[in-house]
C-alpha cells in the first residue's frame, strides 16, 4: 500500500504518513479504519450527510484516490417490527386506506398524502395515538408508580447516553420549563411528560453523571406542588427493544438533537416518524433525508448546520459567552452547580458543569437558545390538534424511504452484486435436509 501511494505521489511524505496503515506516533499502532478501507472493495456511509463527511473529511485522501469505492447506503428499519408488531392500530388504519401491500413496499405510504385533509382520517390517526398514550401511561403507572396525564405531550428522547446525543441539552430545557412554571404558575403551559431513556457504557463516567442529573432533576420537578401535572420527567431504566416497542407508538415528539455532523444516521428517528411522532432535531444523520422526504416545514429543525459547527471550531467555542448572555441558561447552570437538584451532595454535578464550560466538544450552549425557541413552536402547534395531526400524516406518508428492505436491496445490488432469489431457506431452528448438507466431496457439511 505504501509503495503504491509513494509511486503516485513521489515527494508527498505528509500524504504517505496520513494514509499509512501504521500510526507513526510514539507507539506504533495499526490504524484499523485505514486497513479496512484498503482491504475492502466498497466503503459506505449510512446516511447521505455521513457519506459526504466520510469522503470530504474523515477519509479525504482515500476518497480522492479511489472515488468509485465510496458509496452511500442510508439505513432503514423493518416495518414488520416497527409498525405492524408494535403499533397494530396504526398499521390497520393505514391498510384500510391504501391496502396491505405497503408492508412489502413501504414507498406506497406516499398514497396517504391523499388523506391529509380527510377529517375522518385525521380523527382516526389522533385516536390511535391517544389509545397508545393511555396504554403507555398505564405501563408507567404500574412500573414507575407515577400518574401521568395521557393528554400531555409525550416528549421522548431514547437512545444511548452520550455527550454527542446531547441529553444534557434536553435536561437544560426541562429545567428552563420548570423555572418558567415556577415564575408564573397562572400562565398557559402545554403540559408535557418528558421521557428520557438509554444506557451508559460501563466505563463512561460522564454518561453516568448525565443519567444521575436527569434523575435528580426529575425528583425535584415531579414533587413540586406548584408544577403539578404540567411537567413530569421520567428516566426509562434498562432501555431495550421491548421497551422501545411500547414507548415509540405513544410518542408525540421525537428528540433527535445531536450536534450536526456527529450522528452517522440514527434509526430511532425513522421508527418515531413511521409511528406518527413529529421530530425536533438538528440537520444531522438521517434527519437531513427525513426533512427532504417530508419537507423541512414538517419537522422542527433548529440549530447549527455542519458548516456552522466547523466555523465555530475555527473561531473557538466559548461556553462562557452564552452563559453570560442568556439569563435562563445561566439560571439553569447555577441551579445545577449550587446543588439545587442535589441538596445532600451540593458538589455532585461539578464534573458536568466543568465539562460544559471547558471540555464540551458538542457545544450544548451554542444550540441552547435555538432549541428552546423551537420547543416553543412545538408547544404552539400542539395546542392545535388538527394541524398537529395533519403534520403527523405528512410524516408517515414520507417514511417509505426508510425501510430496511430498500437498504438491503441497495447493498445487494451495488455492493455484493447479488440477484433476488425465490429460493426458500429454512429458518435456523429447523434442521436442513441431510442431502442438502453434503459438501461437494460427499462428506457431511
């Protein structure tokens, strides 16, 4: 590989170093990503924006050398599990309108555009959502011993706990809403149930502190009589597929708020879209393509784009500047820092605050103001049930691209060059015919 690069760029030592399979630092290490690229016949990103970043930033030298090797294959989800199995009410409603073939060809969901102004269909979609919310509220009451108002907006942020996914920004918004209710309890406030769920990697200290903070904030908010049922916060323990199948069909608002340029694709965003949740998110990962499919006006898009993040990196991100300029942000941070949410251990969250001011690679403060303003638009629309549900229908109608059937076809066609086959392969739990299990030389396979 080195000889090949050296022959193409004879005097470019820097390029040779950048493209080496061995990292030439103090300790020599194999660069596994470079090894993968050299050893593969195709390399793909899993969303359009991710594929572009792979080509223009992460592996720019390799993409310039072999542009034909680099492709895009946007992720997908299976509609069998993520609609039919987990949301039978909605699946049935869609089948009544456009027939059952959409299960095998999700692109047929576009036919739902015809029913965006159908008052009966709007009411039926809203009814299915409400039934799912009542069901999930009962589950939460049973498992978490907390009474939830099923008419409140179910604002859901479920995924791995990681700084780049910015559960901390959601937490700051919760504190901001809490402070606003306390400041003016008589003011109209759209009731919300904020549900955050996810797991931290065993050795990831900051992720564990984020979970601790969310629970500490929930403890204060949920027990404040002034707030009452206007705002509830729940942290879903042990978030897993079986729990996702319960919460996703009941969700009104899907949180996809990673710093632009950090989420490869995401699939939770697609699951929520298919199940009739509206997305609040940055232009990151598959959110970009969801906005393309549904129209950006049918998502709540806010915050920095990839180029803004790059620009801010060049200028230098200064968290203090946002803290000094935004009173509500300052109040929230001061409460965390002073032990308002952890009276028994006032210094409990000092690492979190220190990180936000001095080591925040994901720039939570930079997007805080835009996020809070966008959340106000969400609340405003939620008050108009009909307009909200029409937007929901437009999102479901635009979700067809995000089927794993389409993704797998693209991998088969463009990367592995295999043709579809009708050959039935028995499931792994059924023993295959002994004759089929023979290898060419006649011995058992």
